C-alpha cells in the first residue's frame, strides 16, 4: 500500500504519462533506479560489500563442510573433474547401514505380531514391503565393497 502511495506521489511530481487503456498513471510503483542528486556507492563501500559477501560465502561453505563431517562423509575433491569415489562409498555404506537397521526393525515387528495378524491381508502386505526392503539391501550390498 505504501509503495502504491509512493508511486502515485512520484507520478504526480514527475508527471508520468497516462495509460490510455486504464486511464491512470502508467507507473504506479516505485522503480529502483538512481535518481538525480543521489550519490552512487563509493569504491570503499563497494569493497566493503564485496568483503561482506565473501565472508558470507565462506560461512556457508564452512557450514556445508561441518554438515558433511557430521554425516561422516569425506569432502568432495576440490577439482570438479575428479570423481568422488571415497565420498560415494561412504554414502553407500551409510545407506546400507540404515537399510539394514530398517530391515531388522521390520523383522522384529513382524515376529512380535500374532499369527492371526501375520496371516491377514495387513500381514501379507507388510511382508511384501519387508521383502522389497531386503531386495534394496541386497542391491546395496552388491554396490559396496
């Protein structure tokens, strides 16, 4: 709302052309341009802005490195054309460990249920999902050394 009011004030002061279709000022919003009398940034201000942006990028990279370290993954090579085999192997081993945990928990859950439930439709569907998880685990085992 304030932007429209600013734009209307600017149109009234600067004499913006009227839109023939709408019958109102053509530019109701404020444009972000340098106006006469405004001073552009100095070299020092531009350097400070660049330094602030660089520090931000460094903080973001450090946060990504810390996140990867928390996951136990080695860093990617600094040269993008070099493949990251150690990282990929670590990620596959981590995935294999998680799928193994899921498979064991599913087996314990299935075994803890009654035989009537195991024979029911719900038990049969659960057993099919459990077999799918076991297939995924077998595929991951083939991929990891």
